C-alpha cells in the first residue's frame, strides 16, 4: 500500500526556476508574489525546513549572503530606497503562513508611511510606540 501525503505541496519547493534571481549552493532568492513594497524579495533555504530555528549554521550563512546580494542589487537599481526591513515569521502565532523558512527583504523609502518609527514593533497594534 502506498502512503498518502496529506500535506499540501510547498509553494517554495515547487517554485519555477525562472523566478530565481540569485542563488548559491544552499539558498535561493526571488521576488515576493505579494510584495509589501516595490522590490520586496524573499530568500529561502533550498532544503525544506519549517522555520528559522530549523536551519543549520551553513544555511543561515547562505541565506545571509543572498540577503546582502539582493540588498546591493536593489540599492543599485532604485535610488529611492533608503532603508530595509528584514523579517522572519517563525510559527503560526508569529504570522507564518508558508511553512518553509523564508526571509523577507522589504525595501523602504522616505515617506512610504507617515511615521516609520518602531518598524517591526508594529506587528502587534499599539505596541510600536515607545
């Protein structure tokens, strides 16, 4: 009897190679399909692991290398970018919806929000002010 896989397919494991913008032996980087800002990119390990805490040290470094590479490319191509948010959602309670570890690289521009102070502290409404 053949085992039945009840898990939905992983959208990142099935990502078409044509979407890959940068890569190394352990990770790939590509445009987010639902960008928060223009230029929003994702970096993922090639190996299917649930979240950041499941990465090996080598995978973390490989992902970091691609984040640096994508940041440089974004800055070179878009002079309006003056900052970045880098984020990882680890677990459903933290907002993770695709359970293949991924890093968000979100370019920011002066004036893209009224008051950017607090940055990622705004993931819980009302807690970003300090």
